[in-house]
C-alpha cells in the first residue's frame, strides 16, 4: 500500500458490494493495466463507471473523441457510453476503476440524486482538480479504501454513504474542474480522431470513404491508410462497428422493434443489417436481445 498525493492505493485490491445484477452494487478495482491489453474497439456497460488515473499518463477515447489524461484525472462514464482506455507503451499503469449502480428514481431523494448524477452528463466527461480540491475529494475515497478492509457488519452501508458523499462533493466542486482537451496537434493521428468523433455523431448517415476524404480534405488513399494505422480498422469496418455497438445498446435497453433499430442506426436494408450483425457478434440480433450471457459479459468487464 502507498500514499501519494492524498490517494490510497494497493495493487490487486478490490472491494465489492453486492453483484452486478442487484439494484445497488459497487466494485472498486485497484490495479495496473498495460499497453499490451489495450482494447481493439470501444465498448459499453449497463452500469456507471468512474476511471481515475494513478500514473503519469494514459488516454480515453469516448464516442470517438480523444481525451489525454494526466495523473489523478477522473473520467465519468454513464451507462451505455461507448469508450475505451488506451495505455501507453512501457511499464504497467496504475488506475482505480469504480463500477457501480444505484437506484435514483422512486426514492425520497430522487430529485437530489438526479442533480448529483448530472456530473455524468457533461459535454466533457473528464474532471481535473487542483491539489486543494483533490484532497477533499480523495479523502472520501480513502475512507472507502480503509472501510473495505473492515469486517464490520455495516461496512457496505458505510461504503455506500461515503460514495454518495463523494459524488456530492464532485458535484459541488464541478465549477473548479480545470480539465481542457486543449488544441489537438495537427498531426495525422489527431486528424483521424477528429474523423472518428464525426463518425460517432453521424453514423446514421450514409457515410463513404470518398465523402470523408472530401469533408476532411484528404485523398481517399491517404485517409484509408492513416485511418487503419491509427484505429486498427478500415473506414468501412469502423463505421459498421460503431453502428453495431449502438444497435447492441438499443437491443438491450429499449423495446424498439429490430427493424426500427436497424433503420435508426443507419443500415440501408434489413438484410445488410443482419449480415453485419452476425459478422461482428456471431449471433442473430433477436438471439442477442434474449441471450442473458451477453448482458452478463458486459456487466463483468473491467478495463
């Protein structure tokens, strides 16, 4: 265990309160991750996720947008938001991930909780605080860290109470957030991230390589080559995966008809939709919607 700038950490230490299928649960995961396990594509969860970087640098890609991170930056992700963490080459990177879910509606505190949870709805999902504000915020996480080792029978209630206080404190200090993405360098890599962000905002449209090349003032050959180098995908595959990830969200969390979902997510025909879904998911859309293993797999993945 070490103590650094007010935040307690112990590698491979975890605290669990309840299970993912329960209406209220927490999973605090203190560990390291390395460049070798960077995910291939963005994913989503049915729960809230809070990522705190405990090392020098890493980055998050959220709905195609690139967010460089520094030590103690906090990323707030609401359910079903497409994202992935990218760790740099070199030694493993320390981080804390908190997966959680708690009921906000139909409680005496619904209105207050909705306000507190608004920290997950900001246009920029990253919080960076000065050392003064860090100390106040991280002291509550330290209490949870310590309480997690306590066999006291009311441990879980204490953790819940402290975590609600933590969210409240972030909400009250939100105006002191000093995170700025800044101006992205004019490099081929960051120009590609501009394009991926545009795809995530416009995936319902009929998007082609030629259209993107014209819109972003590149030759189709150069765009195709650089896009694959940066993302690991062809332009067509990236567009298809973005659509399929959004289809998955709608299948799991709405009652929309599958034909309506296919149209909403930009597929030109239902047969094209079925072929693409089977290609990436190895299962039919209707089976995916009713297959509990898929929902469970989403609920147990930790970056």
